C-alpha cells in the first residue's frame, strides 16, 4: 500500500476584499477562494508529488461544493472527509499596501469543529505522516478530540506527526489557556513549525531559541521558526540551530506563505527519508537540515510572488533550480 500524507483540519472559504473605487471608505467587493491552512498544506503537498489525503468536515452548502471541487482538482483523497450539515467557515481577508494579509473569521457552530470520535478514527490506514494544526487544533468542541487522537498516535509510534499552531489571537480567547492548548499539541508532535509572530504572541518577550528549547523539551524533535523575509531557523535535539536566509522576491502578497513553507518542509523531510518516527535521528545531519530549510523557503517564496494561496508544483521548483 502506497504511503499517504494525511492533513487534518479546516477547509474554509477566504472572502478576499477588493476596493470598488479609489477611496478606502468606498464599498468593497469580495471574491470567494478555497482556503484554510490545512487545506492549503494538503494542496501544496499534492502539487509537490505526494499522495495526500484530506481529513475535513465539508459542509453540504454551496461553499462546501466549492471546497470539494477544489480538493478534487488538486488530487486530494477525500475518502476520510465528512459530509456535514453545518455551514462552511468563512474568513474575511484584507491585504495591505505591503502585501501582508489580515484575517477576520466567522466560526460559530460551523462544520470544521464538530468532530466525533468515530469520524476521527477514520485516519487512512496507509498514513505515514499526519499533519494537524491551525484553527481546528484549538477550536472546541473538536480540538479536544483531535488532541486525543494525536496523543494516541504519538504513543503508538508508527506515524510521523507534525503541527503548526497558526496563531489567530482574535479567536484564541484566554491567553494562558491558549498557550496550554498549543503546548499540548507540541507535546504530541515530532515536527513543529511556527512563525516568529506566533511565538511573540504566545510568549511575549521570550527569545525564539528559548521557546524552541521548551518545545523540544515537551516532546518535539524538530522546531522550525519562520522569520518572514529573514528566512527560517531550525532547532533540533542533536546539533546546533541552523539558520537559512530568505530568498529575494518581488512580493505580491503573503497569503498562504506559511502553509507553502510547511508543505515544502514536510515534502523535503519525506523525500530525504524522514517519513517515520524511527528515522528522526537523521535530523542530526546538518546538510540534510539545510536542504530541508532551503526547499521550504523556496516553496514559500514562489507562493509570495503570486496572488493568493497558490503553492508551486514540483516542476516549478525544478525549473527554478535549473535556472
């Protein structure tokens, strides 16, 4: 049975605001695009050549149809996805003059958070890696059940587990409770990716290296911190931290940049043989970690040079490397 990379989490609709006129106080139009960090990561993995399954609760409403169609066109396996009666989650996206995206969410009683244990037990049998994170990992009632699932899988020791908190302060409620929930997810994950902005909100005033070490002590084997245009730094249990610079780009926007990085990170780990918990010792190899970071940065950089969450294909990566 061919190994599958499975992504668990929300599939939502990004409503991207566009000014109708020249003045900022004039009405705006909104265009609907498939989105959600987990969906973006799954699409990115598929475009990089991996067999990828999406575990999601997809609404039966019109937006849910858009999401199913997008997943199908992207080659995702939806056999473990749930057909849900609740409405689709919506994100209102605005992009400033510097190309940086900001988000407001409509999440109350939407489909993405209403998981049952039976639904979550349907992880594809051929899964070698499970990624979860973002809103689904800390929005109740489903977050608690997702945490239980990841805890069981970590204890079983067969599947490689990855996590990205993808912090959204407006949705995370009490700060201390949010930190506790994030740390529970870190403790069940082998690979953790977070942005420097995530860490600044979770641990104000703390050095990135100190937070990374805390997460390694909790149970992670690899912690990667992205730093926007300044690149990314990898922290691991064996070996010194490794920093790689960002690529010079012509920025269009940052929508999906972190998700593209995560896709590139996981793809490269798997391609280099780190596709099971038993192979995590390979992270002590400095050259391997450099290759992982450089490819993840490249995938993210290409995404930033075009509008929206539109990660590159493997052929685009190859063409850039050849050029």
